């Protein structure tokens, strides 16, 4: 399930699948999107909540007007 949240007017896309704590959080490397984790999320979300985000300006997340600093 892809969802988005807004931080400082920029939508941040992420997937939130499965249930159970503690949750797994997957953070893609720079210039990558959340879909690199698809096979892993398919396996982990069967037993735990698994979250994968996309950084600003990557994948389905908005690109901010200014720099990233």
C-alpha cells in the first residue's frame, strides 16, 4: 500500500505493509527508490509490519524547491 505524508509541504511516499512489532524500516540508498526492496518486503510483511520510504526527490516523493541541506 503506497501512502504519502507531508513534511514542510513536500509529499513523502512510503509503503506500510504487514502487522506486528517491532517493525522493519527499509531506507533506500541515495538515487534509489523504494521498489528495490519489493522482494524483501514481500517476505518480511508476512510476519512483521514493514515500512519503506522514498527520500525527497526520489520515486513518488515530491522534489523540494530548495536544496536538501
